[in-house]
């Protein structure tokens, strides 16, 4: 995939004031990752905005200095890169971490919520980055602990360091910038379980999280523990009914945009199709939307029809392409009112129960606008996803923007007496 903004050519960059300033900065460095290397993509991309490059180069040079010990500096940068899911920053600073003496085991542990194995202050630094990433502020407890080890100058440096690389991560992620080609075997970015799969890393197919295979589920009941093993899916209850009653099963595919509120069911097909005023009862199996008005189009493939799973992907792409034509405002409104009435609640109650603060008209106008601009999610749900289907989802997910596409495998587990349905998201 080509970057959205091409980095300047090396020779062209060298002739610019920014390139000359970069050469002066690098002239003071006698070793390190960038010694004797062509200017990296990050500065040659920023060179397309010369005044921004001129402003940010001194900051990058400063935070690479010795206000913080090198190992602690790299811990902060790597943790920031992981939380931002920034493959470019992760790959480059993985190499920098090795240069300052971090082991491969330690580097792998940076991308984990488990604090075991870290020195107490290093665990505190990782916690500080997490707090900054989650809420843009350090808690009183973390601040007090930092004051026991760092001067005010060093705390300010920590804040500036994490903020600088968060900004770089946003720029590099959004421009789809791959690691520099001179970086041999760039480290792949581990997935952050706190983020949705839809926050797409851009380091290539290998950087995307691999779906976990479930081997069994342990159920605790009145008679003790029992193992639920993968079992053949049945037609009852249907996957349609499960998703309508428990839309939270789709939350993993929606949480990147809205991790708090539930998905709101606007329309379900074909169980209770609303006759459309224009005589065209067109629609995906289900149409949901999150609190931001981002539509989620869901195509369900029941177990008896699992051989048809590939065709479902073509259908949902058709739905996405035709959504703005077949779901104008008046049909969205009629669909939502019919769905709410079927559930025995008012539209206002349905919106409130799922965390919406917008009024019905504003909310549906937002859904309609997102359908027109293609800001939507497509989800294919089935009891078993073939490996080749997962690869198609993975490929489409890297190509589509701003639309997103996922597969959700709703696997059934049973011990003969009890059953559980567990979602696994691909994409």
C-alpha cells in the first residue's frame, strides 16, 4: 500500500532548508540507529510541510537527549507506540531498545498489561504512559511516585516525550507510512487488546493481530466445573435471534469508535421487513448503529448455510454500496420506529437504553450521512469462518477507507447440558 503522502526523495530533501537542518542535527550524533542512514521517512514526510518540520525537528532532537536515562526513554516511547498502535514508531524504537541494552523478552513485555518482571519504577513509567494515553492526565498517585524518582524537569520531559510520539504516531498512522526499507526485519507491532481491531496498523499484513483459537471454556455451575468444548452449531436458537437479543456480541467490531454504548438495532431482515414507501424492501440482514451514528451492516450466515459464507461477503459489499440509496432518512425512521414498537418500547426509550444522547432526527440524520460517505462497518457473522475467508477479510480491511469490514465467528461450545456462544473477530 502506498503512503497517502509521499516522502520527499532523498536528494530533493537534502537540498531543502529542512534537509540541511536535519543534516546538522545528525552531524552531532556519532552512533545510534540513524547514523550513516538516509533520512527516515518520518522527516521526509514532514518535509512536505516545511514550517512544521522546522518546528518539530528541534523537539525530536531534544527528547532524544539525556534528560531521561536512555532505557527509560525507550520504555516510554515503545509503550506510547503500542498504545497508539503505531507500527512505524514501534519498529524503529524496537531497534533503538536493543541498542540501549533491552532484551527481546523485555521488548515483548512492553506490549503487555502484565507488570510482572519489571522493576517497580519501570512498571510505574509504563503505568504513567497508560494513564496519559487513556485520559491525558497523570493521577495523583502516579504523580507522587514519579516525584520520588524524577525532578520536575524530568517529569516535564516524560510528558513531552510521550506526547511527541503520540503526535508522530497519529501522523504516521494516518499517512499509512511503512517502516524505512533500511530497517532490517522490522519488528511487528503486537496488538493492544484495549483497542478494537478496526484501528488498523499499517505495517503490512503481518502486523495485524492473529485471531486466537478457542480450545474450550470452563463453566462454573452449581455442580462444580465443567468443560464446554466446541460443538456442532444447531439451528435453534438462530444466529439472527442471538444477535438481535445480544448485540453486545458485536461490540468487539464496534469498540474502536464507541467502547461504551451498545449497538442500536435499527432494522432487521428478513424476519420482519418493513414495507418501504418506494416499494423496495432492500436491506442487509441487520442494520445497527453505534452512539456516533456509524452504521454497522450485519450479514448472518446460519450453520445450515455455512457453505454460502463467501457469497455473504459479496452481498454485504452490495449493501454498503447501495445503502445511501435504499436507506434514506424516511426509511431509517420508519425502520427504527417499527423495531422499537416490536420490542415494546418507544424510540426515545430505545435510544436512552443504549446510551444515545442525540434526539431521533439528529441521530438518524447522522446515520444517513455516514451511509452516503461510506463511513460504516460491514460484519459477516457465521458459526465457522473458513481460513480463506479470513484472508479475504484481512485484505479488504487494509484497502477500504473509511469503511471497515470484519468477520465474526460465533462458535458454539457445549458439554451436552449447557451451551455457550463465543465471538471471535477477524479483521
